[in-house]
């Protein structure tokens, strides 16, 4: 078996006592890396005064990691800048929040080059390399330019924007063409792949045959491969003290009221303002529900040094305060808004105690919270998932109540329907979704992508690293 080298912006290797808090990517990669005696390479999350290229090696839980520290300028321009203030909003269709700056683009190119230079000595001829996400789009071309002909894959964890938005990015052709240096590119959904194909056909003169793109002598497989939940690990929380305690505390504090829950990173792509407005709409049009329900919104802060994230936090503080000020009584608070995270076992109990799960992003690559909510439910008395049609998860979880998050009325109607849905319908919908969550889990996702990466495609007899077309 070929060795796997995984490369991502951050390395999330397990620390002692932290296994229950690892993300799905960490779980999937750890299993694959252990099986191949591979290495996980990326940024440590730490800052250094001067970049040296020094690699810190560790082995934890059978997984070898190799990390580097970055300079303050690197972090500001590459991570806070181009990755999170340019690509993230652009890839989530928020051109209004997309910041275009030459310093950002320069830092992004510099750090990707530093990744390529630093990881290069670790790569052996038979290694397969799996690059992750929008932070590292140019890395594959960087490795090709350094002479590596290893099997090279890339997985995009976000949406891919329409070509009409992508062209707003300076040097968009060079950036997208660099992705076609990979042998396999993975997307969560057909929609994101179709958007990518539209761009490369229109702006790079690529030729498409089935799921293969032909461009400047290289054939790239465009794979739809939706990431799954680590269902086994997540559901192992069932019956644990932490899960039972969280479930009991929420039920007790609800005092017989039905709980509507949302769990989201504090991000403008999650549609949180729209969710609060829809809940306010519900309380206005259904006064009979007042004091019979409450909404618990868990929203851990993220990227607090980016202005747009500071704004969303202020907006939600204002909205939640307004709703509570208008509708609350001496023994009922309609919105419980919590700015902190919870361990997986506690989240399991919170999901299980909630009659309605709200997953209503304006645009999301996948959204594993939807799958967590389904996995946590009691099959004999499950809650109802209300899910945005603009989340990648809606393709697999189509038995949810699918809504338009831009419509307060649509969302309010779905919540109202979920609260009174008959038991048999709830069970039928939940069973259909649980089948998908269990079958297409995170290990299925990892195995499917690695199998595609291990299968070579014939290469055309043309230069492999030509620049993108000069088409306007």
C-alpha cells in the first residue's frame, strides 16, 4: 500500500484526552494515515518571529504529524487575509464581503510556496498526496513545479462559486488552473462540481469527458464524494454521563416546553440572523406557541479579528435581545443564545433533547451538524430536522423539511410543522436520513476518495504545466 501524505492548513492530531473533540476530518485522516503509515503535514497554529522551515514531528495515537510555524505577516496575509477575507466569502457567494488586496494574494502565494518547499523532503516517489481545502489551492502546482509526479488529490470542503463570481478574483485563471495539476479533485455535491466545470470550460478551454477534465496535457478526475459523519464515534456518546447530564439538564430547564436547537460556528454563511428573524416571525404569527417553545442557539465565536465576524456577533446580540425583550415573560425566555462550544458528548445530549433541529445556512459545502442531529435522535421518538436547501447535506438528507433560509415565512412554517408532526411521520423521515448517515460516513468518504486517487488515469501527450488560456 502506498503511503499517504495529507496536507491541510491546520493539523488536528489527537492530543491526550481530546479524542472526543476532534473534527470529522481529523478522524478520517487519522484512520487512513495509520493504515498507510503516513504523515499529516500543515501549520501548527503557532507564530514564529522568522520563518525557518523547521518541522516539528510528533506521533500521537499512531498518527505521525509534521508541523511548521508561520510568521505574523504570513498569518495576517495568508490566513486572516486571502483565505478568510477573500476566498471564504467569495466561495460562499458573498461578493459584498470579499476583500481584494494584493498583500493578501502575495501572502497566500508565499505561504503555499513555503508549504511546498518544506514538505518536499518528506515525499517519497510512491507516496500519494491528499491536499485539503481552499487555503492550499496552488500547492499542487507548486509540487508539480518542483518535479513531483506523485498521485496528487485535492478535496474542497466549501462550495465552488459560479463562474460569474469567480472572475471577480484577480488572477482567477492562474489560481483555478493550478487546481488542474491534481489527478483527482473532490467536491461534496454535483452542484459544486458543475460550477467548477462551467468555469474551466469557459475560461480555461478544458475538455470534459464524463467525470474527467482534460487540460494542457493532464487528465483530472472530478469526483463527487460528500464527506460524512464519524457516526460510530459520535453515537458512542449514547448513555455516557456527559450526554445524559446535558440531555437531562436541557429537558429539566425546558419545563415541559419543546426545544428548537441550532448549533453553528459564528459565521455569516450560517444564516443566523435570518434564523432569528424567522423565529421572531413564528412567535408573531403563532401566538399560541409562546411560552410553549424556546430556541437554543449555540454559536461559538470564530475569526474574531475579522470585522465581518465582529459585526455578526453584534447583530445577533441585538436580535436575541430584541426578541426576548418583546416576548419574554417572568418565567419564559424565548431565545437562549450561547457563545461557547460544547464537547461532542454534551452536544449529543442537547440534540437528543430537542424536538426541532435548525440547520439553515445561506450556503454551505456540507454541514455535518445536520448529520449529527439525525444521529443523536431516539429512533422511537425522533426530532425533526429543518434544513436549508443551500447546504450540501440537503442532497443526502432530503427527508428533512427542506426550506429557503432567505424566507422567514418558509422557515417559520417549517418549524411550526415540525412541532406538530405526527410520530409515524417523524420516525419515517428519521429512518431514511439515518440510513444515509450510517452508510455514507466519514470512513466511506475517505475510502472512496483514496480509491479514486490510487487509480491512475492516462495522461495526454502535451506539456503538463502550461499556463491558463489567455481568453478574456
